[in-house]
């Protein structure tokens, strides 16, 4: 039996404007830009990581900067919305007021499985939610400008996977990946049905919402959409065990890829969404001190010799500062 997956490691989405993306996620949402690097499979694109003070696993919302991409299309084989945690309903109210002040599109708080959720979108249409819950604490608080610590975002709560083959995705989650069903919308609801699954240990970022799609509505990745979700492996041995387990279940899994900040394996779940299992370490402070995180373009050692070429192919992002505002 493979070790337990503690929960979500990171979620990677697509932006068409790195400067506007940095502005929204740091200034409006109060996340820290903990790493400004490049997509290691596309060196012309930024890979931006936002999270808590040190980019702890379970808090990392990341973006590929692909301005040439078409807009994302919702539907089967996509991941959305991405839900982040706040500690209580008063924090949801605070955020609704803040969204109003910044002109951020949002809905009204609704209840699901006993928890209140607030839907909103970033300027490119990326679907996000805030969930009022207080699970086991995750991450290291970041004192962001204008965002009191008591209402700050505490990392992931869940992701929603809309599967083209929900019954097959359900088997993957429960029989292979060790998730357990926690809540279901009424049986027979067809398109729009949702089942919530959680890892055995529970806690921060441990839930996946599986959604049944509208027939014939196949989605696609693009600007304003999620590229993949990564789940946590506590170390290299756990990741290797998970790769063996996934292969034994008949899935096509990549070799282990060294991303320098963590190691990764990727596979396509049966309903079409891209999943990753990433190691908790080494983390983001191997090439920058905690105080300097996100201030400069970071490149892993195997790309450092190409720095001039890579920097020449990137559009500058002006005005970035990871220092807390007081």
C-alpha cells in the first residue's frame, strides 16, 4: 500500500498577462509571490508561484504566462473552481466587501456540505472560491498589505474536477488514490451532481469535488483556466511508491522529473484532467533567502547557463516587490 496523499500540493493555471496576474494575486488577494521562474518545458513563459510566506505545499497557486493561448472553455476534463480557505464566515463577509471595492466579480455566499462558499473570478475569468472552514493549520502566515492576518487566505480547501467519465474518476480517487467520499448532492441529479472526497487524514487542502458534466460539453485549457492539480508526496520514497501504484492500475505515468524546487510525476485521470504528484521538498529557499523570495528571476542550476537567453525572451514584469506592506 502506498503512503497517504496528505492533500493538494499546488494548482497551476494559465494567464495571458503576467503583470496583471501579479497585481491581482498579490495586491487584491494578498498572496506572496514566492518564486518568479520559467516553465521548464517552455522557456519563453514565466512560471509564477504564489502562496504563504515560504510557498508551503498546500498554498501554492501557480501560473504559466501564455498570452498566445485562447480563453479556457469550461466543461468536461477541466478543473474549476479552485477553492481557498478562510477561517470563518466573518472573513467571507470581509472578502465580499473587498471584492466590491476592487470591482472583482463575485456571487453570494452559499452553503454546501455544511460550509459557506463565496464564488469569485479573477480579471481573466479564472473561477475561484473562498470556503469558511478551519481545518488543521497549513502554511506560514504572510502579512500582506491591507489584508489582516485574521482574514488572510490559508491555502487550498479543494479543487473541482469536472470529469468526462465521472464513474471512472471516482474509482481512481477511491480505489487507487485513497480518497473517501464525504458528501454527495442528491442521487440522480445527473449533470451538475457533485461528490466531495477527502484524504483519510483530512485537514488543509485535502478535498476534491467531483462534478458530473453537461452532456456534450467538453472543456479545454486556456487563459483563465487550470492546467493541472498536483497532490503531495511527503518525500521521494512516497512519490516512487505512488508511481508504482499508478502504473499497476494501468495509468500512463511520466518518469520522475526533477523541477529543482520539487520532483514531479504526471498522469491523465480517466476523465481527462491532468494530475501531478509532487514532493514536499526541497522547497523555494534553495536559491533565495526567505526575505528575497520572488524578487528576481530564479532559474534552476541546469538552466543558469542560459540566463541571458531566457531573460531576453521574457517580457519584463515591472514593479514587483515581495516585501510586506505596513
